[in-house]
């Protein structure tokens, strides 16, 4: 079981024509009026949207709940997504690669890696169509059969093949920290990104995935400007310790062990002002979506 | 296949009140050596060693080395003094290395700061280690630091000294990785081996620490594969058991013999 399966939802993620990170959202100047504390937009990962209905209906539900955008899955019907996006008035800041768990770029079989690479390229093209600034990529999966060092070498070699397309399209490859037993150190994660020697590769940082073995605010400071996208997820060390490892995810936003004020302080300090995208259970109803958006709002105001 | 690895036991797991009683219990259970902590009475330890004929392959500086990443300079200095004391203990005992915990990462001590501070602190003990011919062996423990085997290898290499290596604990990486991968990646940097069991099933059902509550050979170590990796890197030092769990209602002396027999089985896989 992987984390995405654990979150009672399929796959997915959409998101929008993001402002280029760095433009016009300097949060340093504090307005006198009671404006939102941070100019970070609110998104939700498509696969966590559990309300029934068509793409257009889901988009409307996302909008109604108070989100600004959705992180879509790659390989969807692009025209349909675009129509739904525009009808709902949402943005699509990020696209999640569909096949990185099933066809990892670290697979021992070169054919599987090639398929994974093609899938990544498709995700980049989808992102371009949606106006998304980055693609979420799980770079490798370390397992008993796939050693850490092999995963490192193979995944870098495959990602390098996608860089020319990413550069041409102006879409970044954003590597996410997930429970793939790989890049477990923030220093190593930063090094892994830097070794590509291109601004087209960065990081998609997931707060909740770190708490089992580290502290999100430390990762954010170490990754610094490499951080291109931000996943909001909760985790409870208490539940993990008393009910089992994976139960740590079974907690609502703001009720786990993320120290959100410290995390958002780190986000401010590195000058991040792109999107905050929830990847969290509970989005199975309009009320659930609203609750997620409200909790995200509180996090961003912390 | 019988491997030429010697059998050791973690001192604190031995029953008995005095140093001598502990040494005697370990000897009686069939071990070749014992890994005591630093800062014991050296003469008492040497007498116990002579009386029992046990060897002392390694000295643990686990307690004192945890301060190597402390934000307070004075605490780090104290940790370095602890390392030096442990190195001298080891020299007296004829131990080839000391167990060093590379400080630790906490909410207050960031990963990047720990990396820098531990390297800076330990460098102060390297000249003495080189002079004494005793190595500093970092152990992978649950200190939220050096979580990647590639990073662990790099961390060691950055000292550019043959006096710095690794003490590999098999059971401590199973929550995040696979011991056989660590062994192959660390290769000749491994100076000492800690034998410990861990169950992913228990971790998944009851939380990470519950993973240790499992009998040797009944957890998730793939011992044949682990030992194959040990052979492949040409390791033939000590296999020191660090029991992380004790069954209830078993006499300590009986338990030691059980552990000794389990270790025989592990080494023969």
C-alpha cells in the first residue's frame, strides 16, 4: 500500500495556471487592512476529491468549497478539464504524474523506465496545456529489490532525458518527498536536485510525509528556493505510536503534529508564495471539502 | 556455511551487578567478547577481562556522544572529551573501535546544523584516534540523522581519515530501509556489526517502537541476504548482539544462552 492508496481516493491532481513563483506577491509589506496574512493560493489534489459527478461537477464543488485551484492528474481528457476549469473559475497550478508508482524511473527493467519517462513527458505536456507551472514526480521507489544507490542513478538518468522538454515547455519537474524509502535526508534531497544543474528541476514539498522521521520546517529551510510547490498534509506521531505506522495519517488538518506556525514561518523565510495544496482525506462530500478549505485557510493564517 | 565472525554481546544486556559478574555471564553463555560502555573503572574491566578470557572488540560511547550536535558549545566540548575518554578506554582494553552516536536531529536541532556540528566536533577527536590506533565508528540509531546510506557513506568519507568508519546496526534501518543495501553501500567503512531484530508487521500494527519487540529470526531481517552482503564486502570482524527486547519470565542467564544460540543460527545462514 502506498500513501495515495491510503487516502481513500484514487489518483489525481490538477491545478492551475500558476503565477510564476516570485511575481507580485511579496508578502513582506504588511497591509494595514485585514487581508489574508499570506498571498498563497489554496489548492486541492484531484485524487482526494471524493464527491460524485463529472469533472465539471467536481470542479464546481472545489470552487464552492473555497479553493482557488486543483492539482490534476496527468493523462486526463485535457479539453474536458479545460472546459471544467474555466466554467468553475479555477486554476491548475500543478499536475501529478499518473504512473510514477507503477512504472517508476528506478525500475530494473529499462522498458518500464522508458514507459515511466514517456508518462512524465505526457504530464509535462498536460501541465503546459493547463498553464500549470510544475509536474509532481515521485522520482524512484526503493524496495528490497531496488537498492537505494541504483534508484539514485537510474532515476537521475531518466529525469535528465525529460529536462529538455521541461525547459522547452517552461514547466518544472517537482520531486515530491513521499514514503518511497528514498531521499530520506533533506541535505541529500537538495543535492539530488542540484545535480541536475537546471532550474527546470525543483521540489514539491509534502509536510505530512516528513513527520515520521523529521521536521518539515527544517526541510523547507534546507530546500529553500528549490521548493516549487507545497502539499498540505497532516500526520500524528501519537497515532502512529499507539495505533500503527499508517494510522499517523488518519488525522484532520490542525489536529496532528505539524507545527504549522513554525512551518509557515519557514515558508515565509524562504520567500515561497506559490500554492498550498491539500492532500488529505475527508474530501468525500461538499461539507468535507469546505472543512478542508477552511482548515487550509487557518493553516495559512497561522 | 560457517563464517569466521566472532560473537559479542552488548554489555548492558548482561545480567549481574558487578563488571565481573556480567563478564562471567556473557562468557558462560558462549560469547567470545563483550562491548562495554566507556567511563567504567578501567582496572576493574581489565581484571574481569583477564578472569574470563573475554575479548573487548568495541567500547560504546553512545551516551556521551549524543551531545555532539548540541547547540551549546560547552556541551559539544564535553561530548568530544567523552569521545577521547572512550578512545583511551578502548586502547587499554585492546578494542579496535568505539561506538559513536552522531548526535541527533530534533525539532530544536536541525538536520543541517547537526551535520556541520557533528563533523566539526568529531574532527577534534580524530588526531587522538589516529595516534592510539582506535577507530571512531558511527552507528545508525534512531536519532533522525544520516537516514540515507549514501549520505552515511559520504559523511564518513568527508573526514578523509582511516580512523573514521561505521558501526552498522542491522535492526535499526528496517523501519526505513533494507540492511543488505546499507551493508553493500557502506562496504569497507563497516568496522563493527550490531545484530538486532525488527518486525515491520509490528511497526505497522502497533507503532515504530513495537517493531523491536520480536525474537531473533522471527522479524523482517532477511538474514541469508544480510549475511551474503556481509560476505560480499569482505567483513570478518565481530557480530555483537544488541538485544532490544527480552521475553517475559525467562531467567536472564537462560536468555543469554538462547541469544547465543540464535546468533549461531544467524551466522550460519
